[in-house]
């Protein structure tokens, strides 16, 4: 996921795709998992990625980021995730 973001998104100082970002996503996923026991793990992971990355992304990059998520997880209903 982050490899594709590095390639496809614009180069901005606030974009960080290091292990620190991965750790942030995993910590967020753990919190979401404890709070939403009925959600599927893949939905929790996608939501954690969105929570960690969306605030940093420019509008045009957010569109590309959402496209990457849809390409990687094509069978996941992303509308359910957004409605948390």
C-alpha cells in the first residue's frame, strides 16, 4: 500500500510512509478492533489506514489514495467503513 502511495501520490513534506506510519496504522487498528468487535478485520485495517493518512493528504492525493485502497481491496464495501 505505502509503496504504491510513494509512487503515485505527489511529493509532500507531510507524507510519511516509514515504519513509524505503519506502527501508527497498527495501533489505530488495535483500538478500532477493541471498539468495533462486529467489524471484519479488513474493514478495521482500511479504516485505520484512512484515519492515519487522510488528514495529511491533499485533495487530489486523497482521490488517488482512495483509488489505491479500492484496487487493493476490491471486494470490501468501503461505504460501511466510512459510516463509522
